[in-house]
């Protein structure tokens, strides 16, 4: 059984027991989160596709941790023009463990 969910502007294919990192969610560590935006659900034989979401479906997950991703360096450089800019960025994330898919 698996589902396709949408959170943080991205889509993820999830199954019970999966761990994934999503954009930051406003929940405490150890809390249970219900993700209501389910785009597709499959139980092995039947495939249900929403238009745009499957009515009444949800995915439950447990928040494992909050953190920050690895640093990305942004460099702008123009040769012979005495121009150089450096910046860095670290994206916040929430790590989830999928506990169940409800249809």
C-alpha cells in the first residue's frame, strides 16, 4: 500500500514505515501529524486518483526531528570586473515517519 501526498509545495510517494524529510511543519517532536492533501492511494490492486485530492483520505505520520540541511554555497563572479558575491543557505526540515494510510 502506498500514497502520493503533497506538502510544502512538493509531492512524495510514501508507504507505511517510510522516513522522509519535508519542509518545516509546525508540530512538536513525537507528535502525530495528519496530512490531508492526498493525491493518490493504491492498495496493491485498486488505484484511486483524486481530482485533485482523494476525498476522505489522509496519511498519519510521527514527527521524529526538526533540523537544518547541509549548507549550499551561492557564488556570483564576473571575471575582470572586480565583482564577487558569496552567500550560503541552509534549509529547515522536519523528519517524518509514516505510520498509516487511511482511505
